[in-house]
């Protein structure tokens, strides 16, 4: 969706380090996990564009061992961020009355015979998503609103507003079915993504804004932060 000039300026980083880079270059615009709003209250957030998931398609999937959902320990692996750490604890407490301990795994082999959350492309490289539960779907059940996984953010209000307006227009009337997918994805993963591409939303509406507000309030209700965050939407 970006033009040639914008593509040359674009940089790709792991989800966990994007906000740190944004704090070092306050003129930049970044697509960040929505959980980063909680600890970066001075950021302006676009109310027009982001990435919102609905249904079985998700950036992250939960995988259970034979023990079922009454678990005490949960590993996370992949392109993880504060979002999976914070909201998995809340999710398991709210839906399953489980107080979980979370550990970060550095090797995918360490995930066997346990309960874990896998983030990013790893879910699709071996079509493992078929054995997992959509993290997005669970979050929608939890907050009763769309799950906005990523938001556009910047310390520069005017630049963010201009960029979001331009990007919003590019999404209008665009058929995203013919989406680029990595070659290493097997056919069943590609077909699953193409069949569910309509459940990924890039243009945000009032329901998505409510979803973002719900996400930023949850940590307060669970005693993880001391005050309710007022999101600075532009």
C-alpha cells in the first residue's frame, strides 16, 4: 500500500523493539502492538488505520497440551511483544480462572509437551495453526469488541494524521484477496489466510476504537497499572 518513496523509508523490526526505536526518533511513524500505548502515554494514535483481527485468523495462536486449559505455566515464542505477555495473563484469569506463570522460549523445540503461545509466521510455516486457538478470537470474547492488534503511532501529531489519511484512502475499494504470502508457507496455510483475509481490517471504525479503549483499561481493572489510560487519538 505504500508508494515507492515510503517503501524506501520503511524499516522492519521485531514487535518488541519498535516502540524503543520510535522513542529514539520522535519524528517517525510506527505500527506498534496496541499494548505499547499503556506505557507510552504521550504517543498519538491513529483512529483511522491499524490492524484489527476477527475470528479464527490471528497473528498469534494458543496451543494446549493434553492437560487442557487448566494450566499454570505458559511459554511464548516468536515475534512476541508486551501484548502477548500482558493479555495472556488477563485472558487466562478471566476465561479459565487460571493464574499463569509466563516464560519466554528462545528455541521452538522447547515448546513441545507444554502450553504455549506462538506469535508470527511460525504458525503458518508448518500449518501449525490448525492445532491452535486464535488469540484474536479469545481476545474478542474477552473484551466484547474488535481486537486491534496493531496501531499506527507517532509523537508527531500532524505527520501521523496526514499519513493515516493517505493510507486510509489507499485501502478503500482494494481487493486484498491476492495478498503476498511467503513462499515457505504450505498450500493449506496460504488457502486459510486467503479464505479469511476478509477478517483482517485495516480501516478502523468506532467499534475498533472501543476495542482499543477496552484493551488499555483491562490492565487497570486487574491492578497492573495505577490509572486509566486516555488514548490520544488523532
